[in-house]
C-alpha cells in the first residue's frame, strides 16, 4: 500500500502517461503497443473504464485520449451489432446464405463494452435489446453488467428481470 499522497500522485501521473503513450492510432489499446499491434475490445474497455473512474475522482485525463477510446468502443459495438443482425437472419432461416461473419447471440464482452459506454450515456438501444434477449447465454457477471446498463438507461423492468435472473444463482 502507498500512504504518501505525493508518491501516489506520481504513480497516477506515470500511469496516465503510459496509457496515453500506448494508445494505438485507431484509438484503442492492445496487449502490447508497437508495429502490428491490434486493439482489443476487452483491454480498451478496461482502460476506458479506468480512465472514467480516474476522471470522476478529479484526476486530469487528456480528453482526446478518453474520447478516442470511446469512439473505438462505439465502432466495435457497431460491428458486433452488424454481426448480431446477420445472425438473426441465419436464425430465422437456416438456409440463408448471407455474410459468413455473424454471431447468434450477444456475449459477455458485448455486456462489458455496453456497460463502459453507458457510463458515458452512449448506450446503443439495439445492443441493449440483444443483451436482454440473450441474457440466458451470459454469465452472472455478464448479466450484472447488463443490469447496470439497463439501470443507467432507466429501463427498470429489464433491470429488475436481470436482478431476478441473477438471484437464481444465489
């Protein structure tokens, strides 16, 4: 534990500097930075969530760094929505020969990204619907994240249903 305010402030400044320097050109973060690096939705969501908490606690965060991370997450979520909509077509008609890149249900990563975006009131209603529809495929943690999204978006009936679903695991 660090009990010295000056030392803690130095650690925070260095951490923010490192995060800013390792942000990739597309706005996201990956496992390593450097040539050939690719952004990861999970790592980007973790970093953006951390920067959000830092900002809420009056830690100066470069606005461009946070905004670029949010934009990356929005674009990622939009591409996942495209895959889910394509999956709906495959679910409706097994003989459908549309795009080969699709998924048939929302997953825990979708819940995490939606939760981080909802901290900035940029929740996508379509993704929220998929998360609610597919809540049975989510882990308890994924349901909890989805419930937090519904709470922030003031969708109380869906939030309460997610709470009921979670309580089944107590």
